[in-house]
């Protein structure tokens, strides 16, 4: 059985992600108590469900025991993957204010800010157990794209029956919009020549030929790309040895339109020769995530 756990902070998009799995034929269970997870195989046995997605939130009983529960499920031969959705405080406050919904952990004596901080503390032990996604700057449509592509990566892994696979995820971003919360490594490429200052190049992004040609002719850009490649190649084996399933590398420039986008595309193309790779461009709104086997 293939089991996906969708969890994370309230307001970060868990419902949107779960619906992607439901639309793709997964048997979905919303807000399952963590203590019932060990019995999930028995529960779905009579439904002939080979693919199951379960949403678990911070109100779940024994949420702190979820890491041990996931390990137990893996020893039972269940392929378990966790999707952790996150967002910064300002974004969560804005989302709850716009929807006028009550935070699940709110009390008469606890303000929204305090409820968000309390929930983050409760879930702090889960964020590194699987694929960590910062949805602060993602639209609902972009989150659907990302979840769908991540799901396809999982299914490719199942089909290839790999004993252990690591997905290398590259994300471009603009520092003026904040650093992605889900990045394991962050590389600052703001020191590279900036096409933004050329009025002819400014409307293009790093996936388009005019920007690519400009940056390919800059020796500093190639040197930066090679340095990042060497760093990742040196340290990636340590993540394998630590049994990590996902490593996210953030490449940031000022606005997240030109240099960082170009380098993410170049790095993705380089590493997909040996690894499973996902690329995402945070500031290119609603741009689909691309995944390669």
C-alpha cells in the first residue's frame, strides 16, 4: 500500500493538497487521529485501496508520536511519505483574517498570533520528516501543480521499486519576498550581473532565450553554477546516509525573475542525469512545477 500523510500548519493549504490526491484516485481520509494510523491497512483492506492519502492536523491526539508511528508503518512494508505544508506568520494571519475562520487551536485567552506559534511548536518535529513546502507565496493553483508533480514523483519511485530514492528539489525565489521556509540550502546569487537593468531584457524571465543568452555569456554565472554543483555533489551523499527522502535547494536573486530562475533550470538539467529532480519558480506565479525521473 502507498500511504501519503498530509500535515502542516492550519491555513497552509492541506485541504487543497488532499483534494489533489482525491482527484487522482487516492482513497482519502481527512483529519484522522494519529493513533489510528497503525490500523490504516486494516481499515482500507476491504476497499481494495492501494493508494491512500491521510490528512492529520495539530488537534490530533498523540501528534507528537507521529514520527514513531511512521517508522512502525514502514517496518510493516507500507510505503509512507509525508507532505508538510508551511507558511510564514504574516501569511497565515492574512488568510485567517480574509476567510474569517477560527484557528483550530484558538481559545478565548489566546490570540491568533499565539495560536499560530503554539501550533508551530506542536508540529516542529514533523517538518523534516518528508517533503516540506512553504506555501507563503504560492497561489492555490500553484500549490495544486506542485502537489500533483510531487505525487507523480512518488508514483515513479514506486514503479521503479527503489530501495531508497532521494528527490532533489530546486526552487528559485526573490530575496525581497523572503527566504523559502522549506529550503535546506540557500544560495545567494545577487552578486551576478543583473538583466533587470537592461530595459530590453527586463520583461523576460530566466526560462526564456534572451536572458539565457545574456547569462551564458557571463563567466561569473558559469563559475557560480559550477561552485553550487560541486557543493551539492559533495554533501548530497550525507543526506542519503541519513535516509533523507527530499533535499530542497533555494537559489535566490533580488526579484526571483532572472538569475535565480536561470540557475535553477541549469542545475535541474545537470542533476537530473543522476537524480530525481523537481524545479519550482516561486515568483513566476502559477508556473507549473517540473519533475524528472
